[in-house]
């Protein structure tokens, strides 16, 4: 997890973790939407599974490590043992508990000291004329989304400022801040308007070059949106397009943004996106020893393998049930868009087998590193990180203004104000939209 650069409210707890025993953590009631960093001092480890049970005052989480997992620590000493948080409720408050991202390690010494740091969520308040407009909770070390520009009669909105300085919305939020709207008075007279010819001659539409995309020549454009023109004796067709949802929620009403995703699930997502279809009709035969023709993901794995989007391992396996790493998914995205390899700027990715792909995707702005300057290529990628990278690759983006008053699919664990809220909404709702070259698509209908 990340090491924060600025001051934060930190609660440090010590827990004793022994082989095959329970551990306990007691959280302060003020800790919400936090992140967890665990530093483990280990003498020796082996590549085997271990059951670890975390108990947090009324909430339990048990994770059994994968015997095939990667060894995090190859030498005795101190290393980072990262645990991805997930939400649970306790006494009416929402927390992020400890979970996931264990690799196959067995702790052989009897006890291990684990320091846990909780980073409280940060509050971003938007004000205008000394009045609060809105307020958002942001994860420590994540940027806050820029809101829709406010309006004020007789004034022009100039932007948001922090302590009298224009605010950069790409900056990481590491403390509570208040952003103030800056206005300038409209003092100039309106420009005169030329008279309009009531019977203008139609002008031929100037063709615009289309950017090449890696998908079949298929038009998903829809001309169902019809408006009357100004003369009321003919109609104007408004060009809309369709985006299909590519990630789904669970039967319990959650979508689990911080959850992980398997290689088989990624194969299904990428195959449908690449084919630009709700599903793919493809052969199920593969050369992988662990993929059978009766497996639900067989046709997707066959598709992505034939298209060169995903590859198997040297032992002729595909490992469809294994979680996919950040480096592996960056590689899939780079292959999807046929990107040239670029040197990575992250020290922990240099000389990594996926360095060129990581550098290529990062150079496009589709994925970020962590505030401590690392990329963590071997860490399992979360569902929200997959969605952010995929939306960036596809040029898909929506915000409050773009959604308008439409009713969208909602999930119990997807909270407004989190950094991935709109990314997950974009990915999980099939919709028709207008691409009017703004910061957001304008959604016309949720399908």
C-alpha cells in the first residue's frame, strides 16, 4: 500500500500473528474509508498455504492463501505484506477491513509482529460565497473528481482555489481541504447578434477523419433520437452511440470495487470488447492443459489467445482461476491497442518482463502508480483499477452532468464520492450517449 507524504491521522495497532491461529484488531470508531499497510518481519517462509482469520469487533474475514502463489519475500528481513481493504458495517459506520493479496507463504517462526496503519478518509469541501456547495470523502492519497462548474447570475466562474491558489485536480489529497469558487463580474455588454436568414441554404457537412480503433468495422451508431428543427417542418437526426456494460454486480447487490479479478474473467471482458459484441461466437478448443471445452470461459480464452491479447505460461497452462496482476492487465491493454513499448518510470518495474507495456499504458494516462513512486507490478489488480484502465483505453467517461436525471444501476458498496464511483458506473451500465466532445459523455438512455 502507499506511503503517504503529508500528515495524516494514523492509528497504529500491533497484532500477533501465529501459524494457523486467529488474530484480533480493534479499530477506532472514527476510522472510515481508510487504507491499510501491513509491514511483516519474517525470518523464513515457504511456498505453502496458510489460513489467517482477521477479527474486527463484529466482522470476520478469512483468507486462505493460494499454494501456487508468488513468494513475496525471498530473504529474511522486512518486506511489505499488502492487504487490500474491503467495506463492512459496524455499529452503523462503514469501515474498510483487512483482506486479500496474500501470496502463498507460510510463516515458520512462531510469532510475527505486524504494524497496521489506518489512514482516515479526507474531506473535500466546495464553497462559494462562504456557503458550502457540496462535500466529498476521498481516500487518502487519491485525487478528488472535479465537480461540475457552478453558476451564478451576472458572474463568470473562473475556477477553484485552495488558499488563494488555483487548485490542480490531479493532486493527491492527503488532508482535509476546502476549495473556494472564484468569480468575475460580467461587466461587458453582450455582443450584437447578426440577423438570421429564415431560409438558409443547406451546407454540405464537412467530413471528419475517424481515429483507427482495434475492432471490426461495425457501426453501433443509433439514430433514434429525433428533434424538430427550427422551422418545424422537418426533423434533425441526433447521432447517438451505444456503450455496453462490461462488468457486472453480484447477486447480493454489491459490485466489490476493491475485489480482485481472475484471468478467466478478464478473458471474457476483453473478448467481448475486442469483438464489439454482447457475446462472442467462437471455438472452445485451446492448447492449454487447464482449460476444458466445457468450461464457461473456454471460448473467451480461445478468442484472446488467437488474437494475441493474452498468452499462457511455459508449462502450457492458462491458469484461468488465478487472480491477474497489475502488470498482466497492463500488458493486455497495451496489446488491445497495439501500443509500442515504452520504458517504465517506476523503479520497481524496471527490468520487469512487462516493463515496456507498463510504460506504454502509463504514458497514455490510463493507469497510475502509487504516491510512494512505485507501480507494484506483481500486486493483484482490483476491479476498480481494471475499470479505470479499460475506460481510459476505450475513451469512456461520465460525470454527474453527463448522467443527468437518468436512473442507473446502483450497488450497495459503491459510494458516491469515492474516486472510482463514475468509473464503475460507466462500466456497469449499458447506455446510449452523445459524444459531444465535452469532459463527459451525455447519456440519453440506460439500457
